[in-house]
């Protein structure tokens, strides 16, 4: 007797090379957008949200500019992560692979970040309502990427915060250089996974700073195109 429910077709798993490419491009986006937010919005981190705690302490001890935006960044980030988790659950129940919708959602938020930034120009005060809105949209966009990495792209190395990657890379390099180590194979595997995103993040940070200095918020176009390209490439 035939089953009452048809089996859900499963896509072929992505190749290791594609996963490395995708992780490196997402890390590029994170480094790029984080630097743009920091340069444009008086030291606001969009991807590395916990860094805002350091900036809050610094600003309370100094001018106090931008404290409100940095205080609001954490609850905004939390809401973006929670919304992403709920979206993944809803998409999964409907049998829809969540990676492409999440990439498109992040692209929409980055587009809003760019448009809001252009409308807010010239940005002269960290505490202006328009400045705060721009920053929180950027935080929401990167909150989606942080949650996406944890929930549906867990096979990637982290793409938004490089401290853990750098620590593991140093440990694995020491492992490879240690004579008689029995863990060299695992160390090589981790290095192949973690070094490209670290390089992507660093390159994104440098290019983001240069692009913002010449193009203002129009510089957000390249990360947008990367996210759209990755969405198209999903199987």
C-alpha cells in the first residue's frame, strides 16, 4: 500500500570546496560590514556585537557619544537571532531548505542598511535618531548571519568573530610543527577549514575601510552582490 506522504527530496550535499568558498565569502562580508559600521557610526560594531561593550566603557569615560546605539545593539542582535531561529523552524516544517531564504533576508537587511545610511548623510552625531536606526539595521543584518552560521551552516568555521579561529590556527600550526604528533591529519583538516575565512575577514575589513572612504554607504553594494550570488548558488 503506498505511503500517504511523499518522501521529501533531499539535495545533494555541497562539496567541501564550495563550503570553504561560501564560508570565506561570508567572512569577507562580516569583516567588510563591521568596518563600514565602525567607520561610519562612531565605533559601532555590527558583526562583533560584544565589542560594543568595550566601546561603551570607553565612551562613558570620555565623551559619551553613541552610548545609546551601542546599548540597543545587543537587544537588536538578540531579536535578529531569535527571529532567524523561528524562521528556520518554520521553513523546515514546510520542507524548505533555509539557507537561501536566510541569505536573501540578510541581503534585504543590508540593502536597508545602505539606503538608511545614504538617507542619513551627513552623519554628524552618534546620538541622532537616524544614526541609531542605521546602526541597528546593520546589527540586525549581521545577527542573521551569526544565527545562520550556528543553526544551518554549522559545518563552516565561524565567519563573524575571528578570535576563536585565530586561536585554533595557532594551536594547529604548533601541532604540525611538533615532531611525532599523532594529530597532524586533524590539524591540517582544521587549517584548511579555518584559514580561508580568516583571510576573507581580513581582506573584507581592509577593502571595506577603503571603499567607505571613497564611496560612503554605496560601498555596501559588493557584500549585497556576494549574498545574492551565494543565494543563487544554493542547491
